[in-house]
C-alpha cells in the first residue's frame, strides 16, 4: 500500500509538470508550486549532506531529471502569467522586489552573479568530478573483483558477503556512470534559465509597450523586475540542486556522516588552530586592519584549539580505559570454545619467509593462483573445492609450508625465496650447479638455482619453475588426491539443486524416492576417488535412476555410472590416434577374486588368501614396471564384474594405478596387451 501511494505521488509530480506546460494555471496555485519546488530543493540538498553513503541516493540521476522538468514547467507557467496578466503571483513579485531591492540594476547584477556561480563554478566542477569519478570507478572494477575473490578464497568473507560486495561494485559503477550523464541536466537547466530570462525581458517590454500602451520606461521597470523575480525563484532551487550534485559526487564512497567528518577534518588539529589564531592576532596588531576585530577572532581560534586539544586527550584516555576494561572483561568471561571446534577443509600454512608470495602489496600472486586452482579443479572434476585457508605460522621454518586436510597435516614442502627449481626431464646430459632437493608434488629430484642461472638452465632443456608455481602445483595435487573426502553432503545438495533447475523431473524421481543424499554422495566420492569427473551430472543421475530400483549397493551403482561415462573415461586414459598399451588379468585371477567376495549387509568385501594376494601384487608390480620403463601410464583392463574389487585390492599398494573394465572403453579405442597379471 505504501509503495502504491509513493508511486502515485511520483506520477502526480511528473504529470503536474506536463499539465503546466500546456494548461494555464492561476497565480495562487503557482505560488504553492513555487514554494513546493523550493522545499524539494532544500530536501535534496540536506539529504545529500547527511547521507552516509552515495548509494543511499542511488536514484539521484532520476531525481535530477524529474526536478529539472518540473522547474522548467514552472518557468513556462510563470512566463505565461507575466506576459498575459502582468501578475505572476506574490512569490515572483517579492523575489523581484525584495532580493533586487526594487532596483533594476541591483536585481540584474544579483541575478547575473547567481547564474555565473551556478554555471561557471558549481556546474562545471560537478561535471568534471562526475566524469573523472565514473572513469576511475570503471577502471577500478577488475581490481576490486580480484580483491573480493582473494578474500573469499582465504576465508576472510563468506559467499553471501562476497555477493553483497560484488553487487555494491556494480551499483557504484552504474551510479557514477549515470551521474556523469545526469549533470548535463543541471548544466542545460542553467543555460535554459538564462535564455528564458532574456526572452521574458524582451517579450515583457513588447507586451507592455504594444498591448498595454505603457511607456518604455514603465514597461522596463515592471517587466524586468518581474522577470528577475521569476529567474531568481527558479535559479535558487536550481542552485541548491547543483550544490547537491557537487556534494554527492565529491563525497565519494566514504561511509560516514558529512557534518562530523567535515568539522573533524577541518578543525581537528589543535596546532593548526593555534597558528591561525596567532596569525590573525598579529595581523590586527601590526597592520592597519581593525585591531579589536582581528584580536577577538584570533582569540576564538586559539580558545577553540585548546578545547579541541582537551577533547582529544579525553577521548584518548577514554579509549585506553575502554580497551583496558575490554581486556579485563575478556579475561574474566568464560572462554568461547565454539569457534575452536570448527575445522577448515583445506589449510595452507607457511613460514614468515614465504609471506611475500602471499602478500599482494609485496607483489605476491599466491592468492590469485589459489583462485585459479579452484576454477581448474571445478572444470576438471566438476566439483567445487572448499575455501582454502591461507595463514602464516611462526612455528614453521621460514621457508617451510604445510598442507592440512580437515585440520590434519597431509603434506609439506620447502622452498627457497628468490630461487628457482630446475628439473631434468630425463634427456638433459649436462649438469647444472645448485642446491639438490626434491620436487614436493611428485618427489622428483631437482636443483635450486638462482635467477642468473635460469636462462642457461632453460636453454639446456631443464624445466624451471618459480616458488609460487611449486606451491600451487603441490596444493593442486593434494586437492585432487583428497577431493573425494572433501565432498560433503551439503556440496552434493548444492549440486542436486543446480541440476534441479534444468531437470526437475529427473531429480524428483531419484531424490529421495530411490536414493538418499548420502548414497549419491558415496557414488560421487567413488568416482572422484579415481579421478573421474562428475561434471556430467545429468548422465550420472539418469544412470542412477535407471539402476537404483534394482540395487542400492553404491559400489555396483558406481560401476554402472562408470560404464555410462565411458566416452569421458576413454578420452581421459586412451588416445584415438594410436594404440594404447595395457595389461590384462588372467581369467584364473579373476575367478580367484570373485570367489573371495563376501556379501554382507554393509556391502561386499574381499576375503582373499594372503599368499595369493601377495602373488597378485608382485605380478602387478612386475607388469606395470614394464609400462613405466617405456614412459607410459600403467593401465590394467579387467572384466566389469571384477574391476571394483581388483581396484580395492591394489589401491593401497599402487596409488596411480589405473584400472578400467572392458565396458568402459569406447569402441574406437585400439588396445594392445603387453602383459598379464598371473599368480
């Protein structure tokens, strides 16, 4: 209801302007509307002064347009009354007689001064400030967006706060862009006021002489005074709104009250007030200026300085007392251990020597790399990586860093600042001097070299990596390895909600009628654990919906999903342009494995004889070594029913072993068996 009334009020305001442009109005109503126009102008100016943030006046460009149209309509109505009746009402007459003192020369000079102040000073300055502010606001947008992403990735803010800040940046850019164009309204209004005044003077004299038989002097006296009054009653509100525009665009985006901030910045330094008071007193004593006047004004400034100094000291004392009381209260109150119970999913802690890599002010880009890691993993595996918390730890060695998953350290590394890591890809025979080390991600032998050796090492064929890239690569590999356990039920719920927007019938069929959220989570975790992307969530859910009515075993459902994703699996592990070398399983080994599978209510597990297990692992190691010696990834092909059990059997021994079934291989892939796992 309130919104409806507000809408009707704005519509009536604009409609009244168009009515005044067409329909003559009586002088009494014109007096009321002129008073309303002045009141609105004062309201706008005071609102701009006391608003804390520029976006609180986000509709100011629209307000400028509306008030300009209304003011021009008043000009037209008053001009019509001046020329037709010679009586535009008491407001115009009083402004012409009282402000100008009834004198044509004085009134004309005052009017011209107002026009000059508005047109040459306030309008021109506001226009320039609005233009520059709009340009710098747009140029600063990318940097602000990156800062928000960095804060989001370090955990300083949450998603809701990041969205609020991004929306604020967009609103500021739109506002200052609109203000850049809106100030043209005010400038055009001042120009139009000057032209209308000139036309009114000429038209009034012509009407007085030609229509009313007045002498030139009488016509000049009457109509020029009325025209000046009309110009003043229009230009004073216009001047107030021009001043409001200048206040708003020069205020910027500072989040504070206008009055206290202005007074505090201007009179907040007692030393300045003492100096000003001394200068004024000296001018009164030494020069021929009024001694008493300048001594009094100088004394007021010196007294104000003493008062400001005392206030500052009192505030500092109160602040110290409040700080002491706060610390004492914090010690007295029981410790809030709730915040200590929260565990960050991923943490990167580093010694003080690595801080420059993470500090944007020192040129570090580690935060930007963390953003890219989250984007890369999202594109590669189809899941959102949790917030990565970055923090320094003085307990670590200066060049050491550690990576924690759910509060537990899972890996660590050490770098040398201002050094580069050089790794021999295997074909470089010439050695380079440096500090021997190991690459932290894959534990490959490497050498720390200096900046001066970098170009030579690259020309020799070494792979040279800078410290931020080392940390980023290490962090990426750790995330890939633990991404399955990082996938929470809430993450799965978010994925389900996203899919539901485009495929509501599929989601409603599957969740929770056929499978619960936890069961879907286990299937997705099984896929991620072996590096299979869950980005094609539509195919995954359709497969689950097809097979969930017959089984709710998440391991079996995972195998069905893998077979549906065979195109993605084939493109990940096999090349269509050349034959891929693989290892197969002896049918006897497959029979041994299937014969050892035990079914329970909690799922299936292997109960294989330890000696047979030992023999299978030894055979796998022997056969995969052949492929590794050829520089190829070890891939074992099994029958579909055996794949998941064989993978479970070998995953503790061979971290990077790839196990796929025949049903997961696309028809256009060429395979060649180069070995067989036997017992």
